[in-house]
C-alpha cells in the first residue's frame, strides 16, 4: 500500500510546489503592474498631507496660557511622529522609482514619476524648518508662562502676608 501512496504523495508535492511558485510569480507581476499607480497615489497622499500641515503651521496660534501651549506642544509631537512615518514613505518612493527603472518601465512614465517624486521631496523638506521654529516658539512660550505662573504665586503669597485673607480673591482672579 505504501508503494502506491508514496509516488502519489511525491507527485502532489511537486504539483503543490509548482502551484506555489506560479502563484508567487503571478502575484509579483500583478504588484509590478500596480506599482506605478501606487507610486502616484503615495505622492498624492504625501502632497496633500504636506498641504494640510502647512495650513496648520501657518496659523499664528501658539497658545494664550500654559494649558493651551502644552496642548499645542503635544500636537507638535504628534506631527513630528507623523513626519517620521511620512519620511519613511518618501524613502520608499525612491526605492519604488528605482525598481520601476530596473523593471524597464516606459521612460515617459519614469520621467513623470521622477518629477512628481522630486516635488514631494522638496515640499516635505521645506516643512522641517518651520516645524523646528514652531517647536522653539512653543517651548519659549511655555517657559514664559511657567515663569509668570511662579511670579503670580509669589505675588499672591506676598499679597496675603500684607492683606487680609478676604482680599485673596483679587490675587487669584488677576
């Protein structure tokens, strides 16, 4: 019985290996066919993200009290995390463009991708300095509010030592 089953198992194993290889090859060809579209979509995604982020940066709001400044600093940190993710996507664009070139994509399409990729890289790079400047402004403002808060506490204590406890409300309100 084993003599009958063993050759059949070997044949099925070979057929399965062939099926796996064929499936992998077809999947790679399908992905290659869509790679150009994916590069364009990634460029468009990064470009629209950069546009949205530029709008956020252009606002002059750096907070009007310590709480709002802290919230803006947290948002800034989230943006920096997103920047790291997008930087990875920009690097992936370079790899994809190189792959398309090696794969023999049409020169016109490669030129179009290269122009689009260069534009996205430039816009992305232009974001770095304004973000660093905004972070610096927020940190300065936070420090100023912290100093003011300490000064107000000191003024309140001084005021309480020289006045009656009923007048403390003035210190807290102002």
